[in-house]
């Protein structure tokens, strides 16, 4: 029996807020009707994010102003994760009025056949990253994603703190060292595996590395007892590839940002 629709949507909507606090590096501030995380010293919409909104018509504008005030005082950019269940119904318009701009349009996608046969490029090999690979994981998230190096280091460590959390490295024949990185984890107690953060060096794209990364992670997820995989795919890049691999879109997830001047 696979994951329920509710479990799938929970994983898609909440995955970015599943990481615990890391003192001095990753915080989980409290805002009414929102989940949130923040980085004390980094201005980046990935590191400073709110979402999973259960705001009301009565309090939405006040909470939006509170979010802007919190991150504005830090002179930080903040991202707002727009989920299928986000409320109130006019939240997008309220964010636009408050100065938020759309950064990314994403497709929330699901695959329930983790044993699906996926053809991969034999010139690509994938393995789970070890503690000795930490510097390579950080290098690739910095260069290929790209993330600020300090944020890449925090993300590297955070993934390992949640259920089934792991990073993966891909190698391409003819290139020295790993050329791509990705991660996988699960919400606590869930049979859903979240495919997260795949990034490949620009000079190595077009060699089926994303596909090989996905095949490796799906195989490991199945071995770990997971029965469903989800991802948030950028409609311009990863979502079309994921669709070819059997993932089906179940919702839209858009990402807005506001930057302190």
C-alpha cells in the first residue's frame, strides 16, 4: 500500500521546513500561521524562507508585514513558498502588493513505482557521499546550484540530520572528481522520499547525469522501505526530465522573494 494523497502533499509542501535548528547557523523563527527557517548571517531566499501558510483574510497582511520587518532588520532576502493549500485565497495578490516577486515556478511531482526501469548512461556512476566527501558536496552545491558557500555548508550538514538524509555524488568518464550532487530525505515516519537539490556543473550537463542520480536515489529509497518519491521540479529544467522518468504532476508550487533594500 503506497503513501496516501495527504502524505504526498504533506511531503511536497513541508519538505523545506523539516530541518532542525543548528545553533548559530539555522533557526526556526515563529510567525503566526507559517512555518519558517532562517540563517542568522546569510541573505538568500533559500536560507530564509516561510511557507505552508494557514493565514486568514483578517491577519494575512499583518503577518506579511511581520515577516518583512523580521528579515528587513537583518537586511536579508526572504523567500515565500506558495503551496497548494496556502491561505487566504488571495495570498498571491497580497504578496505582490507587499513587494514580493516570483522567482521560480515549480511542479510538485510524485512517483509511486520506485522499481521503475530507468535507462542510464554507462559513462555516469553515482554513489552516496561519505563524511570524507563533505568538501566536495559543498563545492558542487556552491558551483552548480549555485548557493553561497556558507549556505551550501549549512545545507550539507542539515540533510544528514533528518530521516534517511543523504547526499549523492555523480562522476562522469573523462572528468576528474564528482561533477554533480543531489540529496534525499524523508519527513519523520513517512514512507515518502523527497528527491532534493540536484545540481550538475554546467560543462557536464546533457550527459544524463540527472537521470542517473534519480535512478540511484530511487533504488536506495526502495531499499530503505520507501514506497513513494516526490520532488519540486523547476518547470524550466528538472520537471520535464522528471516527467520522462515517470513522475506525475500533482500540484503547483511557486516561490516568491522579497529583498531588503
